[in-house]
C-alpha cells in the first residue's frame, strides 16, 4: 500500500510533529507539498487550526521584541496576520 502525501502529513502530525519543518523531516516531502497538504486537510475537516494567543508583554510595546520603534504607532495585537497556530487531528475516514 502506498501512502500519499496527505496520509504522510497527517501521520507526522499525529506522531507529534510540531512545525512544518518537523513534518517535512518526518515525511521527506518538500515544504510546498507539506503546506499544501495541511491546507487541504484543513479544508477537508481532518485538521482543526486554533490560533495561540501570545499576548503583549507587561512592559507594553517598548518591551516587545517585535514592537515598533519608539514613537511609532503600536502594532495591532489583535490582527489576523501570521501567528502561532496549533493543529488538532480530527478522527474520521483516512484521506
């Protein structure tokens, strides 16, 4: 039986891969194939994505490594841009 990329990516995540790079190493697939597979598994409902709130440091923007330079407008901490996401495998038929 041949395992396609979707099954390989899903298995790597089930086995504890915590990043796309770890999925890449575990499966031997390219970054593009891993990313496309994760996107497809999300659309199929086999994976769920949950944004991880990092929050702002107690010192405000000035204490944030990603913060703006002094006297610049603050970042939008509630933005929907890139951020940390946890993936959860949903049980169901194998893709």
